[in-house]
C-alpha cells in the first residue's frame, strides 16, 4: 500500500493509511518476533544535517530490528556538503546506495526538494520549523494506545508554537479527526504561525490561544509540552527571556484530569520538572518507545515487505 512512497508531511498519507500503520505498530509491539528479518538485505541511509538523538536512534533501531542495515552521518561536517555539494547531489548519491533515505535538515522544504531528486523513498525526520511527520505518527499512536481513541479530545499545546515543527505537524494531523478541540498556550512572541491557524479555520477546527497554562489544565485530555528551541532564535537575549516561561510541575499537574496524558517530543530542558516523571500521567518516555514501533511499521511498509 505504501511501497515506494515518500513521507514529507503528515497529509501525504490518508487517515486509513495511518490507521494501518498504527495497527501494524501495535502488532510489532505485542510480538517482538513479528517482521524480524523482514528487511534483511535492505539498506537505510540516515542523513542528519542537524543534531538528533531519539529520531536518529529510533530509526536505526527500527531498521536493525527489522533485519536491515544503516549507513549515513549525524554531522553535516562529515559529509560533502561541507565542501559545497548541493543537497540534490547528496540525495542522488545516497539514493544510489540505499533503499530508503531518512533526512533531517534545518532548512524548511528540504525534504520536499529531496523527494524530487531521489529514486528511493524520502522520509522527513524534520525540516527546520516546518514538519516532523514521523514524530506526528509517534504522537498519534501514543494517544491511541493510552486513551483508546484520537477523536473527541481536547489537546493543549504549550511552549514554542512558532518554531515547533512537531506542533505544526501534529496540529495539522489532528485537524483531520472528528471533534478535536485545540488550546495553544504560548507567549505572544511564540504563537502559532498564521498559516497553521488558517488551515485549522478552513477545516472548522475549534481552537483557542491563551497565555496561562493553569487556566486550561482542568479541560485538557492531552498536554503537549515543548521546549523553547535555542537553535531557532537569532537573538540570544530573546531566548533567555522566554526559555523559562512555562514549567510543568507537580503543583500544576494537580489541576489536570486523572485521565490526562502529558506528551513531549523531547529533548526536555526544564519545561517539565523531573518530579513529574513519576506521575502515571507522564507519557513522554513511553512515547519515545512507541516512536520506534511506528517507524518499524513505516519502514517495512515503504520498503514493501508487508
């Protein structure tokens, strides 16, 4: 169904196709031997022009667990781009050696450009402040597994909503589900971009913008915390002024529902206090593991082994 397909943004897959990936990921989670060795002889190129821990390692773990192999780089300085090679040429080269390419790049639109020059599937692992579709698949699978559904929920997004590509991707994806209400909590300097708001309005999604997390805690089903991203700021003073705007702690958690789940794409800096880690509603480390399962499902699908 997804053989040979690229994933540049969440809308590239239909809801039915995403549901199929979630079902496959759940099968993999329940049976460690399911699809083991299915990608034997397949090679995944991981091209990371920007730092990553969870995304890169989860993709490599996913491919290795499927029996495949990986090659690539985690530092653009070790690639020929440092010599002036164009992205198009890098992609052509990597495609000639591999069966699929996972790429993270700080420039918006880089994955779309890569997909136009690649002879193998391109999977966007983050393109600047634009999209992060495999994190979105991770987020949706986590919500489905822990709450039993994706629709009919109130989702609160808190922190850096201007530059947060995980927020942009997840908001666009959730807008496709029924009875979704969104609350965007951020300082005025980091509000959700107009183009995302326009998409939500066009799809008649109910959403609100607020500045205080405490005011919204009692009604939120899913709280999506994000860090203020130092690497997106041009001015260090602005980053320092805004980085501690929101800190989720045990006191604030008291106002949340018993059924609340707290997600975070990670890495965490100080926006979630470590005292929250022991709260059963803290789901961000489980979320990271679900990311490996859904990436196993994605890789096996685009490589055509299922």
